[in-house]
C-alpha cells in the first residue's frame, strides 16, 4: 500500500467525524496566484508565478474547523542551463520551459483565535493532469503524477470574502528519471481570494 493510499484511508474517517459534529457548513470559490519551484540542481531554482482556481468547504465547530478544497493549480518551471549534463541519457534540454497542471486537494485543519483570522495546516494531495513543454528528447514521463505536500498558512475572514496566504513543501520525490542523480520536490507560496457562496 502506498503512502498516498494510507493517508487517504486515514483522512476519510477524520472528514466524516468533522462533518457529523460540525455546527456550520459553508461553501465557496477561490482563485489566486502560486509562486512555485521544483528543488534540485536540474532547475534554475527560481520561483515562478502560476495560477490556481477552485472551490472550498468550511466545516466549523467553535474555534476549530476543517477546510477541504478542490482546485486546479499551475506550476511553471525552467530546466537548468546544464540539464543535459545531469541527464544526458534522456537527451536533457537546457533552459526548457515547462508548465505543469495539477488537480490539488488540500485537507486543512483550521483554528480561529479571532473571527476575522484563521490559522490552517494540513496535507495537500496533487495529481498531475497534463503538461505543456518537454524537458527531454527521449521521454515525456520525467515527473511523477502524484505529489504530497504539507501546507501551513493563514486566512482573513472578511464577511463572505476570504484572503489568504499559505506555504507548502513537497514530501515525496517527483523525479521519475533517476532520483539518485537529483532530488526534485515541489514547494511554493499560494496567495488567494475567495468568496463564500453560502
């Protein structure tokens, strides 16, 4: 059983308990910008802007709550100027621009020390839907499909509007070529604006 399967099996009963004991349940939409990068010498090391959009639920009971989300997220990256030296066997392309489009599912526990402020943390699961651009000549399967991250941040609750910022750090290896040559992990900052529909 994979780590992702274990986490999802553990998350399901937690979500069920939160929902059953919830005092308030609300839904909304959100959109924003992501400043992401893949770590490792294979890439430039620069954070690049992407976009994200999706929906969220707020399940609250007192000061504590649970905020599951479903969103599309874009990550832009550029290979290093010596990428062909790291992966010559795959025909590595230097300074290649690649766009990765993920379906992400953050499962965040929230705490409200004040009604206007939420502090949140939890896991985020990502699945690579598609991509634009290539990093190598001989394969288009350089990056693993699944991504697991840890997320932490805060959110301002302004009536029905939500303004938030989070930082996430990837836990699993995304290099599908040869992880012994270089370790790739996702990380970045998410800034967003949301609106609670009901």
